[in-house]
C-alpha cells in the first residue's frame, strides 16, 4: 500500500513539474530585442556568447513569429543565425 501511495505522489509531482514548465514556456514575452546579445554572432562569424545562447533558448517559442515577420525574416533565417542556433543547440523550428 505504501509503495502505491509513494508512486502516485511521485507521478503527481512529475506531472506538476511538466505543467509548470509548459506554463513558463507560454509566459515568454516575444521581443526580438531580447536577442540583442546574439547580434554580433549573427552579423559576423564570431561564436555566440553564453548570454546569447541563454536568450535564444528563452526566445525559442517566439522564433516562428520572428520568421514570419518580413522585417525580421532575413536576420532570423540567415546562415549565420542558423550557425548560432546550432552552436547553442536550439533547433530551428519548422514554421
């Protein structure tokens, strides 16, 4: 009986953590200016900084929105932007 209760509590805790994580992902404010730490890496061949990678990961839910914006598409979809995303291990979304 104890192991069933313990297992149920663990499963409930995991579900709560997953839901909390998805809520955090939904709470991201999409502001392309948040990617400013990546500007030098995208505009040149310099490697991205840890701050750039952190911001890119944070803004990941917004990338499709940026790619659909005609004013931003050229920057976000550029070969250097793709290199930065690969270096930061942020998958390029299929939009």
